[in-house]
C-alpha cells in the first residue's frame, strides 16, 4: 500500500489516463524541463530556484522519494515544479509531446554495476535517440553519474549520437560543471572522494 502524497505539487497520474496539459497544470506556457529519477528532490528545488521561468517536471517511481521531493518544493514555495510517480520511458511516451522539452536532466541513475546487469541501465544510445524526439531544437541534455564505467560509456556514445552537439568540447565529460546544483547522491560520492562525471549536450 502506497503512502498517499497529498502535496499540491504532486500530480497523480497513471498510464490509463490522458496526458496532462502542461500549460494548464502550470498556468503558463513557459518552456518545459524534465528530471528523470529526482530521488528526494534536492537537485530539482535548486534548479527551479535558479530558473524560475522554466516549468520542471520531476519524475521518479520511488513513492517516498516523490513525497520527500514534494515536501521540499512545498517548503520552498515553488510554483514551477510538479512531481509525478512514473517510469521514465512510459511517462515520456504518454505525457510529453514531440519537440517540446527545453531541458532533460538525469543525475546518478541506477548504475547496475554488475556486468551482466548493465543492459538494464536507463541511459544508452537507444534511450537518448528516443528522448531526442521529445526535445526541442537547442534543448539541453545533462547526465551526471558517480559511477566511472557509466560516465565513460555515456561520454563515449554521446560523442557519436546523431543530432547532438557537445557543450563541453573538446572534453567529452568533466568532473566539475559550473552552476550545476549538487544532488543528494552526488554529494554522498563527492564526500567519499569519488569524482562525478558530467556530460552536457545540446540538440542541434
Ligand atoms: C541512485 S538514485 C539518484 C537520485 C537522484 N537523482 C540523486 O542524484 O540524488 C536513482 C533514482 O532514479 C529512480 N529511477 C531509476 N530508474 C527510473 C526510471 N526508469 N523511471 C523513473 N525513475 C527511475 C530511482 O527510483 C531512484 O530514486
């Protein structure tokens, strides 16, 4: 039994329902950004404060994470974030119109460290090609991970991904990204002395 999430910033949605009309949800036509796997929401709150003219959709399939994210948003009195409990691929296909996202952010996705589990990783060339169809021209794609093998893999395949321009060139990744907020997982790994791998591309 799921703990109910009664925050006004939580948008209950399930796969049998129609897609939300985002301009009605937010009450304006500001550009849309998506964070996949928002965890406990510390990153999205910082981003929403930095970019008040962007509407952020934060999704995670972890219910307690959605509740914690909403509590942070409510406390910060933000009006430009909504949280949904959803799985990324099905959510994007059902709720995002093609060519509409201005930004997509994925921080510390589950690393699936065992070799035989790596095919379960969310971020791969097929996922980015799929996601690209929902991003506007000029939209930003940010990926961050603490896990070396994941960081190097995404840095390598993004350099070959059709239709994206590297914003960190000549580097394919960096360990610091000026102005980019730190998430709970990033902080945890930084405190253990592990570097974060940041990748930043723009849809051309
Ligand atoms: C390791 S945590 C990182 C949380 C947060 N981004 C951070 O950096 O602190 C990964 C999060 O992604 C969520 N997640 C993983 N795969 C997902 C998917 N396919 N759709 C939605 N959420 C997903 C998990 O539930 C979890 O909360």
